[in-house]
C-alpha cells in the first residue's frame, strides 16, 4: 500500500467549533424554556429537540469515534479501540476487503477473543442490541438528562428520545449496509446513503478524516471532512466502486461457532 495522506487535526478549530455547537444546544434549551404552554409551543419544542439531537449527536459521534474508537483517551475502554481500530479497520475491513457478502457478523460482547466475528444467530444479535443500547445510553447521559433538568419540557424530551432512537438504529443499520450490502439492499439506492458510503470509505483510507459516520456536521466544522481521495490513495487502495465490486465471501476471522 502507498502512504496515505493524513492531516493534522487543528485542536484550536475543534475546540472553538465544539464550543459553538454546545452554544447552539444551549440556545435551543433557552428557546424551549421560554416557550408558552400551547400546541404551538409543543410543536416548536419538538422541532428544537430534533435539531438539538442532530447537533449534539454529531458532536458526540465525532468525539467518541476519534478519542475512543481510534484513540486511547480512556484506557479502560481499550477493548473498544482494539475491536474497532485494529480489528474492524485492519483485520476485517481493510480497503482491499471493504465489503463482505451475506449477513452481518459481529464481535463478541464478552470473552477475550475480540478479533473474531460471530456468525448470524443469538450472539450476533446480542452484539447488535448492545451497540444500539450503548448509543442510547450515551444519549441518555449526555443529552436526555441535561435537557430534562434544564427545561422540564415533556415534548422536548420526547422529541430528543425519539430522534436518538432513530439515530442509534441508523448507526447500526447503515454501517451494516455499507460493509454487508446484502443485508440492507433497500438502502442502496438513496442518495444520502451513497454519500455516506463514499464518506466512510475515505475514512477507511484515512482514519483521521470523515470521523463522523452518520452526521458529518462536526466533520465539516472541525475541518476533518474529505470528499475525495488523492491519485496516490486511489492507486494504493482503489476506488469505492472497485472495493464494492469484489466482496469477500466471509469476513476474515469469522467464527463458525
């Protein structure tokens, strides 16, 4: 493989943009606190909850993906780093084996052997549900609880919870559709999916870019958004179209039991 073009992340830009995103969330909370008790107020609160969920979700997704999945900011979460950075990117889905035919196979939730994948079945479903639950738990701790404590607005909280559930489901479902195209064929024709597919492939070439998976707002604000590969990267890794044209029969390291 040729050397990939990596970019230094501008910490000052990230800090300023993160403060801006938090400021937007704070402004939305202030708006909801000032809303009258009425149908119009509830509708406005629902809209504010959706916008807050997207902004906060993009910020959290970027921070967790960069600092936990691809970094070692929290040593006690080293298992996640080993599964994602080493296992997912370099063992199971390097750019030359980016897609796999058949149903999704997932890492075991428990046990020492994280560099293997479950076949379809109950252990596989358990891992899928644990991913969904983890995303909900992060949202509950970082978004739901503060939003409720600061506003006490039921419609606002309900909107945030609903949006968080949709985002959590899409995080799992779209990731499956990218790496296991047979599993979610109904998604393949959507323009937004094709954008995310290319967006994520670039991330597999350059892990410091396109850190967001589903909500690339933070990538855009933080300066980590990339829309294309260099000629050298294309020679070394191939294009997304080439990667999708050669699916592996089974992901490397998949367990039969």
